[in-house]
C-alpha cells in the first residue's frame, strides 16, 4: 500500500462477475497517468486509464474561465520546469516550451530588482540600485552557480532507479550537500546574502505550495527549494505555448496513438490489492482487473481506495488567483517596462522579513495582513491563448500565486475566508503598483471583473486533492533505497505514479515515467 504504512487486509469483496482484464489499469488521468499510459502502451501493454472528471490532465489544463471572454487560462498549474526533454522526445510530444528572458522583478519603493537573463549589465545595475553595492550580486552568482551544477548532476538521475543518500552526496559534492541537503535553507540564505529583498527572492522557491519555516530543522523548505531549482537540468521555468492544456493534450494524444484506452467521467471507488479496480460512471458501477494498477492519485486517496481509511491528510498552502487584464498596470519604477516586469516572476511583498511575518500570522490561524505573492502574465510570452480581438486590444492574462495560505485558514468559512484572502492579497498587490490592479481588470459581457480565486479547500473539493496539496503530500528527497523507483507500495501489483511518489511534485511526468519503467523492468 502507500509507502510507510502497513498493508491492510483487503476489505473489498471479490465480485462474482467476470471483470474485463487489462495489463495495466491507471487510476487517474492527470499528466503523470498519461505519461505512464503512453510508455506502457508503446511497449505493447493493454492499458486502461480511468479519470473521474470529464477531461484528462488533472490540474495541468486550460480553460475559458470567464463567460464570453476568449482567453484560455492555465487554471491551476501554469509553468513547466521539471518536464524532462527525454520524455518529450520519447513520446514524440508536439509541445513548445518558451524561455522567459526576464527571470524576475521585485518592486522596492520607487525602484526594483530586475533579473534580466539577456543582459548581465542591466541585472548588475539593478542589484546596485537596490542593495547599494556589489556584494549580494557576487553572492547571487556564486549561489546560483552552485545550484546550476547541482541541477545538471541531479536531473538525469530522476529518470533512473533511486540512488542512495551516500551516492547522491558524492554526486553533488560536499559544499552543495551541506548547503542544500543538511542545513536549513533559511540559515544558508541569511548567511550568504545581506539584503532583505534578495533573501526573499531566493527563499520564495523554498515556499511555493509549502507551508514551512525555512529555518526549520525538518528541512521541508529545502526539499521544496531543490525541486524548484533542478528543472530539467537548468532550473528554468518555461511557458507552455497554448497553456498547460496543450501539454496534457499532447500526452493524451500520445497515449491514445499508442493504443491506450482513456475513459473520462469514470470515478475509481475501490482498488483491491489483487488488481481489481471498481469504478463508477453514468451507467453505474463496473469492475476491471489489471495485472498491475498504477495509482495516479494522492497517497491519502490511495489508502482510502484500498479500504484503509483516509489517514492523516496533507495540507496545501496557496491562493491561486486568475485574472484577465484590459491592460498592464503601471509601475512606480520608471526604469522598467511593465511588459518586462510581468513577463517574468513579479514578486510582491516577498522580502525575507515579510515572508517570516506572514508565516507567523498564518501559523496563528490568521490570514496574513500583507500576503506575499507573485504574478506573471502568460500572454506576454504566448499570446496564442488570447482570441484575436483580445490580442488586438492589448488584453493580458495574469496569474497570481499567493504564499502562506494553508488550508486551515479556510476550513471554518470557505467562502468568507476566500473573500478576505483575495481582498488582502489585492491590497498587497496595490502596495507595490502605481495604480490599483482593480482598475486594470477586464470585464466580462455582463460587467463582472475577470477574476477567480482558488484556495486549498477549493482544490480539495474540485480536484479531489486532500488538503488541497498541489504536490499530493510533502515533497521527499530525490534519493532512497537503491534500485527501487520510488513508486512502490506495500502491494506488488500496485504502484504509485502521481505527484506523491518519490521525485514527484510539479508538472514533470517523472513519476509516470518511473512507474512505467518499474513495471517494464
């Protein structure tokens, strides 16, 4: 069953009727399940994918979120970093991932910190304006040279059987091991950088979707940071042309072309350790049998499907706000074009002290008074997601990801807490702009502002994610028992192929690939 839990006695009765037989049944049609299905079908296996929703892709989807507005938003996940080029090549995926020239922009008073990947001199001048010298820029270069080397060495291992802890330590080297794997990332950042803004920019990668104190000895923030800087060996976060739905669509096409059968509107309600899978659709309840079952669901859901109860639920910690703007908002900084600032990651009140204050408030059960967040405008890099009229009018999409918004804040009053969190977050955004973001929101044909918000509780209800945890559970280190793939459970016939597998999290396809390789090997 789920790693770390003792196998439970099967509680689902053996059914008298004969169930359809497959080589592999994949429970869940998110992107990882589609990757696994494509690999296995290409290898000649008879594969069935069962998806509860009316579409595949899980959270990697595009949607027209606002009636009458021709904009296809990446509604949940929105950027791609960890998807290996090898998977794209192996499966012949027709996907385009565009590099963002500007890594980030962070407003600071009437100026800001711009990290321009196409102009080192401009980046250096921006560091000098914000920090008053060159020390933090030099520290930045040293630190990210270290993470780049780690990324280049670790990324290829993610598609191979697990390495031992000792082997990975030898692979990355002593200094990198100490700084990223042994010491709390908060202490490392505080020691290496002096400026509060620079510290915050570095630390945000340790907190995306993770409610953690970066100085905690449990090192949860370190694990989050590591996956955010590994990427596909580069650490770059790229824009999927056509939106996230284009990625899932290509994966579904590859799986179907290889012969996999995909059924949507088919909710898996039970999995027997012997391989029988019970699902429900519009015609009633059915059973199929797989020689192997790949569970593309959170571990807590798998435990329930196996009849073992829900167990402790993980806790997601984010606020996602999708917007369509009639135009980009004006900045206080006259030196930076808004199109440059918003095409990369635009940091909002994410200084080191601001992050710490927001975490402390949320830990006490209060929505942060000045919520830290970051935004970017997909349409600046990929205008194809907008209809012709919106493109001609200068319309842009904007995605906001809010930090330190754990599910506990939204349990008692989901709608009221969501409204309060959105109100506080927009106020936080307005603190760093030259005009209110509300003045830039496009209105739909009925006059309603084009803004929607999703809390962890919303994701729990809409996507079936326990606690609304976008990584399915807390991230794990990318090493383990040598020779295993990190997808094994306590039952021989059942493998975990979703984001909750070891080396899961993010839109990567890595758990799907590894589950397929574990089965084929």
